[in-house]
């Protein structure tokens, strides 16, 4: 192909497929971190992916009163992990950056200290309380990036569950595009209807405002135990009750969850294809258990096959042209 990840994002033609990792916890012994990183690098170099996401995990205790399923321990900073251990990887990296505990001066410093980062996703605070403590919001972060790192390709987070509650996720997407976001990555999705609701509202809103929708990369993750399922719920991932029951009582919860993820991917591709919207997938393992990590690679392989089978827009039918066409009245 020869196209950079930035080209692929901005052209809107490709079915982007990412894999994502959370760096090891900061309490991990240095030798062990190097061991983990080497195993991950070997695994990733064999994957046919467009990009590797490295997460920046924040403590979301102020988001919910529910007790966290797994205790929160900070991780190695993703930009540091990428630089120290993945510098030889040819796969483009997308560095997540949580602004939750930073003020404007600290974030400005981060931008100027990390000019080697080419792609990033900024993650806002998980509650209003955090924003008030730092007096720094996602909007402020976008403005500083425009000023200090205009060439940095940035993405935004989208949460279908938030749309189910507030009904304004498509407005948030449009607003984030105006602030410089050129792609979006969703929280892990298990509820296909909520996700299609976001796609539909975003599509029709883009049509009404004569804008080209940005690619949305939907996150999928296998689930290998009831504890992982409970943690997913704590994270705010909505699992429909029928599906929760099916997974809970399944003889092989891991395989059942992979099948579910593939059904979600297939249905989203089919829906997006009809509207000529550019979507892709990001595969992660929520747990650090070996079987769930292995399952995430299996899922990735199958999603790659599915994405390649799927209808792709012909280059001459650019998204801009599609937007023009759909605005024409149909009788």
C-alpha cells in the first residue's frame, strides 16, 4: 500500500484494524517489563494491523460509586513504553493521553516533550469533579494541541452507551472534529443497537451539515470469565441482559464472547457499508490472563478476514462525493 496511517485515516477509504495494549503496571519489576514487552513486540510484528494503540489508564473512582472489580494500579506511561520497548516495531503507534490529572501548563509541557509522537487520542476526565480540580478540560487540550503540535494526528473517544443516555454523541463527534479530531475510537462495544444508533445519528447529522463523517474504529474484546464480564460492566460497557445471561451460563464463555464480537463486527460493517461510512475495529484484551490475550489474537485474525471480505468503497467514490449524493432528494 505504501500509505501512512495518517493518509489512511484522512482518506477515509480503508477498513482500519488496530490492536491495543495496556502497558505493565508501574509496580512490575524492570526485567519483567522488558520480558513482557519483548513477547508483545514479537506478537505484534506478526500481525497485519494498521496501528497499535497503547492505553493510558486512569483511576475512574469519581465516575462511579460502584466498587472496582480489579484494584487500580498506575501503569508505565504509554509514550515511555512505546519509546523504550517498541522503537524497532514498524507498526504505527497511537498513544492515548489522559488529561484527567493535568493542568494546562503540564499538558503543554507534554506536547513539547513528545514531538516524536505522530498519532494520539486525548482522553478527558471521567467526571466534572476532576475538571474542576485541574481547571483543564478536553476542549482546552485540543486548543493547546492546535497551538503547540498542529501536525499531531489526533483521535477522539466515542461511547455508544453515553448516546443511549444523553442522545448527543453525534454532536460530540462533530464538535471534536471541529477541534481537530480526524478519527474516533470507541469504548468496547457489546450492544450493537446502541452502536448503530450512534452511526445513524452521526450519518444523518453529517448529511444535514454537509460534512464528511470521520472514520470510527469500534473496539471489540473477548471475555473469558464472569469476573471480566463484571469488570466490563464497571467500566461502563453495556452488555444487554439476554447476552449477559447467555455468556454467564455458557459452557465456553470465551468462545461465546468471540462469536458475539464477530456478530457485532459483521452487523456494524453491513450497516456502515450501506451508508458508505468508514468504520474499522480495534481489538483488545481487557484482562491480562493468557487465555484472554490469546483469544484477542484469534478474534483479531477473524476480524481482519471479515474486514477484507467486506465491501470497500471504490476510490473514485470519495466520502465527500457520497455526502453530496445523499443530500440529493430521492423520489
